[in-house]
């Protein structure tokens, strides 16, 4: 299937490893011109070399700390200057912030909300006017689950992302722009390997995940690539889990 993405541009945050890297590779394989951003320059260089190796267009590299107050403005400015515009925004940068203590500091809350809600919202806000001017755009947010076992600052922020994305989708749909969210399930990544032992991963695969295994980043990236394409023009305001059936909610 031709996804009709060869003339499109995309900004992918958190692109250096795992899900973000797989998304960048998937879009590049379809001919998308990329700007990729993360904190680790060496990982971005490795990804750029791999994209070129598979025949993709050489991406523009943006080393950016998402906690910097001007991160959204800098990313949008550099990406637009480098590519002439941004058709597709992939908000992937983020990270779990598990608060297992009953009381945590306001600084911890601000850090979690800044990374997982304010920055992706601000980047979208910085890019939305040029998408409206072009009468076309895609905003895809990699979010999080809605079944927290305890307070997790990232999950709270991601719930805010779901609400924000739904509202935004209703405001810009007539401008040819779609806005969607993808909460991953257990997808192999640095964070998964760091936080969960092989024994726990096998136990969960056997007892909690209906398809019987953890997912691969490429399996989520395939959905992102489709949603980013003109062929997904009637999918907007959706929250679509990629979790092997792990979540128990109906919708």
C-alpha cells in the first residue's frame, strides 16, 4: 500500500532509542523527511546513519533538553527552518514518574507534568498555525495507560494529553489536521529492560497479556506511520492502545 508520505516532513521527539527510533525508521522508510530530536547526540547520529543506510532521506538532528523553558520554541523554529515546514508531529518524548509515596514534592510533580504534558502541548501549539495554513497536518502523541496501580505523575499528565488532544482534534479537523493518541502497552525498550526482570516479563506475558508476549517498537511504529498518512484522514480524536490486549477497558 502506498501511504502517500513521500512529500511530507515530520518532527519526532524522543527519537534516539526504542519507540521513537522505530517511529523515525518507519516514517523514513516511507520517504518522509525527518527532523529527529533527543538529548543524546551520539544516538541521533547512529539513527541518522541507519536511516541513510536503508535509503531514507538524511534527517536533521536537533539535540534538545525538553526541560529547557524554550524547548518548544527552539524545536519548532529549527525544524521549520531546516525543512520548510512540519507536516507531522510525533510527540514521543516522555517518561514514567512513579510516585509510590503518599506525599511527593511539588518539584517532582512539575517535572513530570512539564515533560509529559506541557512540552508536547507547547510544541504542537508552536506548529499548528503553519499546519492550518497548509490545510494539512498530523499530531500523534505517544501517551500512557489509564489503569494506574498507584499515583504516577506521567500517567496523570498523559490523561491530560488525552483530554487536550480530543479537544484540539475538534477545533482543527476542518483544517485537514488530525490529532490522535497511542498509549503503549508493554513494548520492549530501555525503560522496560531497566525496570522489569526477564522473569517478571515472562510471568506477565503468560498471565496478563492475551497475545502472550511483549511488543516490539516496530509494531507500534506501524500504526503511527499509518495515522501519519493521508490514508488515515478520517481517524481523529482517537486513543488507540497498542498493548496486545493487556488493557481491560472497553474503550
